[in-house]
C-alpha cells in the first residue's frame, strides 16, 4: 500500500511538472531564444504569419501572443530559420515556459504602451486530423496593424473565406499570395494571417472556411468597452 501511494504521488508530480517547468527558465533566457530562433523571420517588416517577434519580451507577458508562439514551437517552426534548434532539455524548458506564458490567452489581453493600445484573444478549434494538435486562431486589434487574424499551425492560400457578425450575412475575403522567410531564406509558404475590415458592432465575430468547413468565433462583446472606444479612433468601423 505504501509503495502504491508513493507511485501515485510520483505520477501526480509527473503530470503537474510541465505546468511549473517554466519557473526554471527565466524571462531573459526565453527572450534570448525567441530573438535567436524566431525573430529573424518574424520581423516588424516581414510579419511572417502575422507575427512580429522583433521586440518580444517574456518579462511582459502577452498570453495571446505566447499561445501563437507555443503552437509554432510545437509544430516544427523552431528550426525554420535554418539556425538549428536548442538541445532537448532547453527545448522542453522553453515549451514549458511558453505554456505558462500562454495561460489566460482565451481571455482578452490588453496591452498599453504609452498612448497606444492593442487587444488580442485566441480560440482553438477541433483538430483537423485524429491525433493532431488543436489549431489556434488569434484576433488582434491595434492602431498599428488594424484588425488582424492569424492562425497556426498550417499556412493557407488561394482560398475564399467569410467573416460575419452575430450570425448575419458574411463578408467575403480572398486569401492569396505567399510569404518568404524574413531572414532572406529561399523557402516560401502560404499565408498564416489576413487583414479584416469587420465593423465590430456585434457581440461575436465569426470567421469561416480559412480551412474547409472550419469556423472560429471571437467574443467581441467581452472586450472592455473603454478599450473599444479607444480603438475606435484608429480602426475603421469600430464601435464608439
């Protein structure tokens, strides 16, 4: 019985360990890894995948951004810049730390930087294939980037998709073109982001068919009204 109890305790520790592993990688080391392996492609200028990581700072948590980064790390993007990958213990600690950073990403994250403000949130959808990780979508509102949708893990191109508010008639969009690695590498892929022009007057914003039959809905009505008013000065059609 004592041995069984000991094994149960060890099993519980094993399950809980990933949630706390991030405590063993300080923010400065997380930031350095992102700068070395990710920011060389996800620059301010290129914004590959709709992400800029050039100024990423793990000491200033941004759960929605961390959730997108986590999906990239878990789906083969760690070595995409051609710079190799960290050793396995560092990879595991980095993923664990980013998992901790992503806590709360399903709620709106509001970032204020001097007079600028941005808001972002993520939603997950059902895996596209059995055994795959759940795809993630991130909606970001900012005066700098406008209204932007990003997704992971797979890029997409040459597709029509729709955006609707509160179940109303959808507005059609066309996703076209490809992206080239921000560090000048020869590799190209489809797109993993799109600019939207929704009015943001409703409670929900639904995006359909970025991938066939897939829909994701964002709770616009849950965003702080004060933030919506502030963004209305720079986002076309935002609520006052």
